[in-house]
């Protein structure tokens, strides 16, 4: 879906996947919306596992936060700013026009927030503050993707990462 959700038709998806269009409808009787929802769920799970792995490999929550933003900046550079979050892309594109996909993207973002909350709590942040910090983390990361892609420059992602690290350091010290 490099053309976005609205720019991707089932015929085109059938052609590039080399799957007969009848097979798409067989496996996804709900059509394009059902295919997109299942794709988003799979992508959302994969991205969550990736971020969790970065956090879990770090010696502490502050380092994990820094590593997440550094990895995001590097991913942007390596992909020439084409690879970012497909969940946010679809959410921005259809949140006001497709309730099914809005709900799917909201569920994915909630799952990511819960995951980050548990990691911040385990890292020494008070539980009430951990949820707030997880929300800011997610919004900052997604905003970093958006602004860095628009500028074709990962500097913004790096700057946001520094600010997020400071917030996490402050929360851990409390």
C-alpha cells in the first residue's frame, strides 16, 4: 500500500501479489477493509515486537528510550525516508471516514501504549506517570516519523529522542 489505503485497489493488490482477485475475496470476504484490517493487525504486532525487543535489550529504560529513537532515525535514513509507521499513515488517512479501520488503528495504538507503560513501570517510573509517559513516547515517536519524513532529515527524530530521554530520566529519578 505504498499509495496509501485510498490509493490501493484490490485489483492492484491482486496484480502485485500475483494472487487471483477471487482468492482475495475468498480469504477476505469483507473486501479491501478486511484485508487492510488484518494487514494492520499483523504490522502492528510486528512493530510492537520490534520496539519491545529494543527496550528489552537495553540495560535500563533510559537507554531503551534512547535506542528506540536512534533506531527510528537510522530506519528513516536507510529507507530514504520511505519506511515509517503504516498504522499512523492509515489512521491519518481514514480515521474520519472508515470506522472499522479507525477502531483497528486505535486498538493497535492502545496495545503499544500498554506495552510501553509496562516497560516504563518496570524501569522505575510510578505507574500513573508511566501511562502518561508511554502516551508521550508514542506521540513523540510518531510525530518524529512524520516530521522527519516530510523534511527528509532524521534530525527531528534525534532531537525528539533527546527530549524524550530527558523526560524518562526525570520520571525515573522521582
